[in-house]
C-alpha cells in the first residue's frame, strides 16, 4: 500500500528532521537528493545523500541541543509538499562565530519537497537566517 506524499513528509519530519532518528533518512530520501538552498538571495544547490543529511541533523543537535520542531503549515499538490516549521532550541554550540550562550534560539523555515517513488528527490529550502543572526547578537 503506497503512502501519500503528505504522509511521507510528515513522518520524515517526525522521525528525521526532528533529530529523533537522523539515521532513518534513508527510509525517506533517494540516494541522491538535490537540495536548493536560498541564502541572502543567492540560490545554491547541493547534493545530499541520506547519510550526509543525517550528519546535518546531528550538527543541528550539536548546536541547538534536543530542539523542538513544530510544523506550522503543510500543503500538498501532486508530487510536492510545502512545509513551514518553527524550530526552538538552546544555543549550546558555535553558530556562525557566536559562542554558546545557553539561550533559546528560534528558527523559522520552509521548504517544498518533491517526491518520486515515495522518496524525497529534491527540495527547495528557505531559512530566516537573519532572524537567527539577530537572536545570536542579542544573546551575547
């Protein structure tokens, strides 16, 4: 029985993106995933594998601790799923040159995931990096 793209992405967020089971990324992601990232109005594309995505989640855990992840909006159309989330963690590791402060950091982000054969094959992500930077500056 096949799962809907919405169900797959919800489970991906619950298991992997949440930091609870980063090594389960291979259950949700194709062997090669195109990750389009917007940083300061500049788009870059990186190739992700389930293993390096799991490492990326572990890096977030090292910087923000066991963070809370809340899906605030989820919309789907055919093979694409849009998710907007709020991630709340504690600044316990170095972030962009800012030493740990132990203060709360909130990240607001959104992404559109494209699936093929019940696996994520591509996504476009935007993170409010300026908001994170402002929080880090206020916390020093």
